[in-house]
C-alpha cells in the first residue's frame, strides 16, 4: 500500500480523537481531511473522493447513519468504503450500519489508531 497515498476523510466531533487519528495517519503518509459536521462531510466526500471514510455516529446537526444514507444514495460517493468509528457498540447499531452499507464497524475504545489503520489497509487491498 505504500505506493499509493491513501486519502481518508474523518468525520468526528471530538477534537482530541481527530488529532490523534490525523497525526497517526499522516505519519503513515496518508492525506487526511476532517470535519465535525454532516453537511461538510458530503461536500468533502464529493470534492476529495477519499479512499476511505471514517464516520462517527454521534455528531452535531446530523447523525452518522443519515450521512451514510446520503453517501450511499449519491452516485459520486456510493462506492467509497465507509467504516463506522464510534462508541456505540450495541448490536442494533452495528446491524443498522451494515444494512445501510458500511464496510466496517469499529468501537473506538476497543481499537488503537494503529489497529484502525491496519484494518483500513487490509480493506483497501
């Protein structure tokens, strides 16, 4: 994967988590775009066409499931892989994400940024 620079969009409202992931991903040579707003997430996804979108569920304005539905219904973004990166670990939330078309569902407290990067790289192979 080192040949191709991975472009990631991180949709997260906790600035500490944003900085932790952004720094770790940029250390891997990735290009990282971030936003904490659902409306901005769609604009960035369309403009930047990232290789992967990391999406929190609990966000201001619009929740991650609504953003995921919008991403899946838009021809420009529907094929971009999306991984939920959230604290909501209930099976019903995971099932809802899978029904809408998420490629992965990770609980923040159970994974380090390094784990997440490894999972993304294997997903994108």
